[in-house]
């Protein structure tokens, strides 16, 4: 089902929490389906081309009105539905958090993940401390940068 593909894609291509996805409406997406707008447009988040295509297909299929939620379920039901879909698709009931974490790890990259920390935090609308949990070790330069900041206060 297109609705199921879109549910999984929203987690995999955005890293957004289930609360945001459960309450998402087309009103929060710009007309060309390339950006999400949250908090009255204060947070603008780009949408990948793959997700844009799915959103377009779903919009045509569902005939949802502009202000209606994309999915007619709450965050808890969304979790149950995502687990059910993934269990049927691949044999394991992955949670929305596991899908979002996959996005976060990919977005942080392989090299110096600390340089992407703020950007990924803004992209997923999660706190920096939440994103930081996906990084194993502090970079060697962090202590030096902290000292530089503190030394400015002499």
C-alpha cells in the first residue's frame, strides 16, 4: 500500500519522531513537496527526491484536504502500524525509533560525526544531546575547543 510505504519512508528519509509524523499534514509541506514547515515556518526542513515522489503519489491517491493529517492515527497507533508493516515486509517488527535512528546514523556520516551534530539536530528536530547519543567517542579536538572558549573568560 502507498500509505504503508509512505509511513516507513517518512521515518527513513527524515529521522523525525513519531509525534511529528503522526500529526503531519499537507499544510506543513510546501506546495512543490520539497520542504516541511514546522512552528509557523520557523523550522524548514528539505525533503529528499524519493520522499517527494511518494508524497506526491500519496497526495493523489488519498485526496486528503490541505489541513487534514496525512495519517488518521495517533503516535501510538503509528508505532504499532509501522511494526506490523515491517514485520510483514521483512520478518522483523522494527519500531519507528529504529527507522529514525537509521536515518540519524546515516546523516551523521562515517567520518567526523561531530561536525554534522548541529545540522542533524535541526534536520530531525531533536535535541543535540539526543543526536549525540549516536556518536561513540568525543573527537580529540573537542577538549581543545572547550579550553579555547573557557580561556576567553580570563
